[in-house]
């Protein structure tokens, strides 16, 4: 059977992935405008573009016009309303066509009710306010990323190559990407470049590796955390982390923008390190690697990129997940991380989180005190001093020597059985 070819307006998969990166670039209007112009050129080549791709370009263009000076408020409302209504109408029409085919509900993604209501108000009622239209535009871009753009890696990889790279080859290529990035980033810092491109080049190299995004993300997190590439070389307790922040922040934030699961995987791996006991140190509090991981999590959640309105829902969800992991695995560093994050008064549900933190601290301190207690002597009813540690060792030895038995068994305890109401010698009834 002869192969069938599909003509696309983009040159190859790399060009489409580059446009995706530019469309969702945070605080880079030049990159977003470049991506929109590229899609307009594609539209001139082929009128029938994918609905979700074209809708993304329309909404991003509306946001770009919003950022320019001198555009009247009413004109912005019309631009936003046109982009949102075209997107929602196209999606609902597609869902209606699928419903006529009697497909199960699981085959189509759930569409937000709030966007349907906004579209209804645009078409049939008064035009919504500019603030409401901006919120709807951000929600539309989040839906488009989750249900369209984030799935391109697996689709393009499976279509472009029949054979996937194994994990060792992926790791080797990622090591090369990271080495090249660190070299370029250091050169940018020394030259004080006003248009840094090292992070974009590294993300492009990450996207070009022929493997599923989940596999690449897992190996990349291992290289950064388990092999401590994200920490300064020779990290000592209390030493500055500014050098590591300066080098790795652009790459981490750029990759987190195009891969919604990367930051979640990275923070979970770091918290997993914080939940481990100390390694090779006098105490867990003196582990410099754990101190660095704790500082990195705080840095990622408090960075300026997450303060944007469009990223706030993702930041809030990630913050809740991090606090939940820290307080469900209480150690010195996980509790310290939760305490540092809760210093911000704007954290949602901060009062409840602080109450849970206080309980977790009390439990952790009680456990530490119980482990630090020396062997104690207890006086039994016959005024015999019994060493608890010695008695427990004798019981364990006797249990290990006994063969496995079935049915009811008498548990070997420390005290002799006495009748109910029996009083030890020396006690007398009250007159």
C-alpha cells in the first residue's frame, strides 16, 4: 500500500514546537508576536488550520493588543469578545458533531461552563466587562494548553520516528543539552546580554529529543536533583544559592511554562529528598544538600514568573500539593519548608495550614523525645525493677526461637496475672 502524505503549513515538527514555546512564553511579547505572525503566514498558505491552533493565535493576539498603549477599552473588549466567541463556538460545534455520532462522553474533554456563559453573554446579552473577558481569555489558554498543546510531544514523536530512544540514550542527550546550556548561560552572564537565548536553545534541544515527555521529564529531574546539578558545586551549609539561581532559573521557568507537569515532578522529587534521613552528617539539620533543595522549592514558588495572573491557578495548585506533601511526611526540612512558604500572608487557607503545621511539629518533637529517652526502669506490682529494653529483647529472642503457630496464643508479657480487685501488699482499705 502506497504511503499517504499530509500537507501541513509548518515545515516540520520542530517549527510547530517552536511556535508553541513562543506562544506561551512568559513576559516575552516579542516571542509571542513572532509566533502569532508565523501562524498568520501559515493561514495564508492553507486556509483550513486546526481550530485550536488558530484560536490560540487569536486569543494571544488579543492579549498583545491589550499590552499596547493607546487602545480604547471598548475596542479591546470587542477584540477579546471576538476571539473568545469564535473559540467557544467552534468547540461546541465540534462537540455537537461528536454527539450526533453517539460517542461516549469520555471521548470528548469537558468544556468549562464559565466559558459557555461568557460566550452566551457576548452573543445574546450585554458585552461583558474587560476584566471578565481577560479572565475568560486566560481560562481559554489554560484549556487549550491542557487539551491540545501539551499532547503534541507524544503525537509528533510517534509520527516522526517509529523507534523510541531508550533511557540511556535519552540521558546521554539530556546531559549534552545541560552542559551546552550551562556554558551558554555563563557566557551570557559575563557579557550581560540583553537578549538571552540560552534557555530557549536548551528547551528546543529538550523538545527535539525523540522520547515521550514524561520519560524526558523523569530523567531530567533525576539529573538535576539526584545528581545535584542544580546545586552549587561544593555546597556548604549556609552558603549562598544566588549563583545557582542565576544559572538555572531561566531554564527551569521556561521548561515549566511549556510542560505543566515538569515543575510538579521537580518539586515532588525535591520534597522526597527532604523527607529522607541525614546522610553522612552529624545531624539531619546540617545537611547542605537538603538546605539547597529547600531553598529551591521556595524560590520556584515565590519567583516573579508565578506572580502573573495567568499562572496563578497553577501556582496555587502546586503550592497546595507541596504543603500537603510536606505536612504528610514531617521531617526537620519538610516542616521548615512549609514554615517558610507560610510566611507569605497571601497563601490561600493560611490559617488552616498553620494549625496543621503546629500539630505536625508537636508530633515530630514527641517522636524525637521518645527516641532520645534512655532505658528506664519500671516497678511492677511485686516491687521488682524490670528493665524495659532488656525485657523486650528477651521477648523478641523467645519469639524468634518459637516455630510458627496457629490459633490462639498466650502473649508473653512482663507482669504476673492477678485477679480483678487484687491490691499489692502494703495497701489497706479506708476506715
